[in-house]
């Protein structure tokens, strides 16, 4: 294990300009752990350590994330006073205990979504982060696509006129077959909601972020297309539909599916207005569709012509494709800027994760009541 530095995390963070790089720990060596670790390095941090799914996976987790050392347990990682930030990339059911332990150890936390498997547990994490006075962020990274930020800026400037509808979908196909399996299928590991908690939460967060509207009530239905996966009886949903209204009375619809053959990761959000409509497709993130009654056009990502909020997260010159990992890198860079004392615009925090958990909770309650209209708490 790496030696504990005599310089504490607080000393480094408070030292400001010219400070030593932040040192981060990654809990989880799977796909998301690797994504977080890459973003950490791009943002100038040192990946000091990683924790695997079992003590004997410590070395494998370190190798997968490029960490300096592998830790057998989360407690060992948290005991290292030189670690400033902990990235929680575990199965969903472990987000709460790992995050709570990190706050108790004085670490800033970047926790994967869904923040928790229940709205009540998500609220506990918000309270714990507030009591600890530590930075807490959750990777709703689609906020960091420049053309999504451009969409938000244009709507805020009134370019769409009065918003009349918000609609779209988030479609994947990786769970289409009866033999497709993942830990998320197990409600004990992933929580009572799968498709909507995993990807529907992204769509709802982006819709609220872009429009400034909050979903107030909804009517939802869910479906389990594959009731058995291998020897596992499936109790979590493969797809969900929801119609909703916002606090100001705007109507909307969304379809979320992990069994849409041919769709790999298509998050589509369209906002219809009385003057113009705007559409963002995550699988084609370099463009933003702008529709008007007399003509429609496609705007392309160009830092020279974008609004300031969009240009800020445009990491590459025009014509050089920018995608998911770039958006993730921008999110992590903003998280670390917050650790340094900055307050970046649009940084998603635990309160946003708890907000998403309340929407997921309303979806599941509505579906259990055969689509009855259900208020979203808070």
C-alpha cells in the first residue's frame, strides 16, 4: 500500500494556486471506474489508489484504473490522509455506505448515479454532505455536452418562445436478449428500478437542466420484457413510459428502454416552443437541431460561435469530434474546481441526485398503481 503522506488533504486543498495535484481514490474497477480514472488524470489529479469488488481484486482494480496502489478494502483507502477525493463507482446498493464513510473520513465525494436506491437514502446523503461541508457531485454528464449547454442558453434567452412541450427518449439495446445479464438486474444490488433509475434519471435531469422546468407530477407504466434471464427471475423493469407535467403546466413524455434493438445509447431531448423547437441527440452530440415554422437548420459545435456556457465546455476545436468521455472529463474538472473553492455553473451535486431519486420513486409508485397520476415529492 502507498505510504501515507505527512501533508494532509486539507493542507493541499487550501494551498490554492500552485498546490500539489489532488490525489483521488477509485472505489470500483469496472467500466465506470475506468472512465472516472481517465477523467481524473486528464483533470490533473493523481489516481492514488483503487479498491476492487473483493480484497483479492485490489491489484486488478489498480491495474484497470492506472492507480498507484490497490487497497484491499474501502476502509484502507479512507485511512490514507493523502487521499482528497473518493470516486464511488460501485453497484448502486453500495453508494450510501461508501459515501457516508468517505464523508466521515473527511473526503470529498464523486458518486455514480443513481445516487441511492431510494429517495430516503438519497436524502440521507445530501444531509451528510451538508453536515460535513464537503464537495459532493454526481455525474449527470450529459449536461456537459456543449450543444446541450447551447440548447439551454438559447431557451433561457427566449429563442424558443413559450415552451409548449418537452419530449424524448433514452434507448439502449444491451439487455434485449433473454441471456443478457448484469448485476443491475438484481434489485438487491441495483435497486427496485433498473431502466428508469439507470438511464431515465439522466434524461429527466437533462430535461430539467435545459428547460429550467421541474417535473411536478407524472403517470408512468413499466414493462419487464424478459421475465427470466438465465436462472434469474427478473423483478426490475426493462422499459418505462411516462407522461408528465411541470410545475408551470408544460406537458411532456419520455420513453426509456434497455431493450430497443439497434439503439446503443440514444438519449434524445426535444423542446417545442411557440417560436422555435430545439432537439439534442446524444449519439450525434456535435449538432443541435433548430426548427422553425419557415425553415429548420442544424447548428454545429464551434467554440467561436457558441454561447459562453457552451464554449466553456467545448474542449476541442470545431471539426474535431467531441463525445461522452470529453463530457465526463469536463464534469470531473468542474468537481475538482469545486474542491479548490470554485462554484462552476451547472455542476450536478447530491441534491440533483436526490431530485432524480424522487422522480424515480414517483415513476415506480405510479406504475404500481397502473399509471395513476402521482406527485413528485419536492
